[in-house]
């Protein structure tokens, strides 16, 4: 990565106020790595700075896929109407509702007007535009089909996002139910059960064993729960900030997830769908198969599949056909090898890759929907057992109140 790319990968959004030569107050935004750069920019424009305030750090999470896809689709639409590239970019920059995007697009317009190719300018913002964006746009610039390449890129990214949302929705549901059940359990053990325990003490009778166990557990949670919660919170925070960003820990996490039966299939279908959709896009844009695999490698988040795709690129460079390269990795099922071989032998590789992408997307959607339908009754049963058990344990001594009074 070049020096200017490193700088633009660590940006902050600044808002400033300044006076112009006429004494008029002017406001604006600027993306820079340091306040000093904003100050120099204002001085170069002949403005007298009054205030420079840093608003937010523009990390990778700041740039949303929805906004990125909307930009590339709108650009494709404007280009298809016959507007020049610079005019299209200027319209998008002026009308964008988010200040950070306005700053990015304004800089893009400036550099394109100076003669820089759009693909080269986008490479300077690696956190904003993933590698596949400048790669596909570069092909569009070379072939004179920039509008079509932008449109195909937008469609491909929308399909990937749609699949990711389906998978996340299926995984999020059981987690939400577990959190609700845990919250209800803690609430009853720490707030409701202690009040019942006071009533039980007036019975002067032996409590049922189940109720006594819950009271003991409630006392333990009340006395040691805050300390335990603090330790868990600090441990999770430390892991999230220091260990999780490391590639070694992400590799181990993802390897563990790939051992879980249903989760493994969801991850596999999602990664393979993304791989084949990217290959279809790059093949139709006119990129070589090796370049398409490199683009797919940069877009896949799972480290195991990223490494497997990287090995495919190396094997293709050694002269192996793609279907033979797929044989060496267990992450690619036999269906992939078979259809890719047919596509290579028949000269219709992009069509067979499209079939593979659609098949894996359908399998991921069906698995996610079926998983949600199967988990829902199990989760309801789980909550019923937990809440029902607590209620029975709390009211069981009251059922025996008559015997205790006698």
C-alpha cells in the first residue's frame, strides 16, 4: 500500500468554521488524519480558521455496505443516461446526505478532473471501497463499459448482502431468545425470589429441596454476581479489543465454528456463493480467472476460505485448471469440481459459475429458514421450562402452607 493510501485509511471527520476575505462566516467538513492538515487546507484557501472540531474516526465499520452499493448503483444509472463521469460524480457528491461521503466524493471528483482514472482514485480509500470495486471499475474503463460494470457490481454486492442478512437473522434468533430467558431468570432470582424467601422464613417449616436450592443460588448471585459480571465484562472487553483483532485468534474462532454441523453449512454456503458470484462478475467484466480469484479472496471474510482461494490462485499460476485445483481442498464439495470441469471443457465457465452461485444461495436460504422454524419451538420449550420451573419452585412452599401451619 502506498503512503497516501495509508494516510487515507486512517481518517477523521472534522467540522470547521472560518472567515473568508469578506468577513463572512463559512462552515464545512473535511477528512484528514490530523487537525493540522485541516488548518493548512483552510489557510491555502485564504480562510481564517475559527474552530476545528474532530467528530468521528472513520474506521472500516463506519462505511456501510448499503451506502457503498447505493453510490455505485446511482453512478451506473447516471452513466446510462449519458452524463459524463465527472458530472455524475459531482452530482452524487453534492447531493449525498452524509458529510463523510460528501468529502470522499468531492476528493474523487477533484482527482478525476485532474486526469486520474476512477479506479486509481478509489484504491486510495481501501476502507471505503473494497478491492473488488476498483478492479471491476478498471475493467469498465478499459472496455468502455463502465456503466454496465458498475451495475453488475451493484447487483452482485446486493446479492451477497441479502444472503448475509438471511444467515445472520437465522443465527440471531436463538441468541435473542437465550438472552431474554437469562434476563428473566436473573430478574426472578435476584428480585422476586428474595421476597418469597422472607415469607418462607415465617413458615418455620422445612422447605422443598428444589426451592432451597434456588434460594441458595439466589443468595450466591446477589453476593457474588456483580463481581462475576465485572470479571466477565472485562474479560470480554479485553478479548474484543486485544485478542479478537489478531488473525491467529480469528483463525481459531472460525475453525471452531466450522466444526459445528449447521453453522458449518451456513458458512460454507455463504462463502461459496460469494466466491462464485465474484467469479461470475469478473468473468463477465473481462477479467482473467486468476484476477477474479484474487478479487474473491479479498472480499471473503472467512480466513479459511480466504486461504483456500489464495491457494487456488497459486495453483492456476502453475498451470493447473481450476477444477483440478479445487480437488486439493476439502472446503470445495464435489459438485463444485464437477460443474467447473464441465464449464472449462465446454467453454461456458461463467454460466456454470452462475449456476453454482445460485445453488449455494438457495441452499443457504433454505437452511437458514429451516433452522429458524426448527429452533422456534425448542426455544419456546426452553423458556417454558425455565420460567415454569422457577414459578413452581417459588409457589411450592405456599401449596404446603396448610401443613406447615398445622
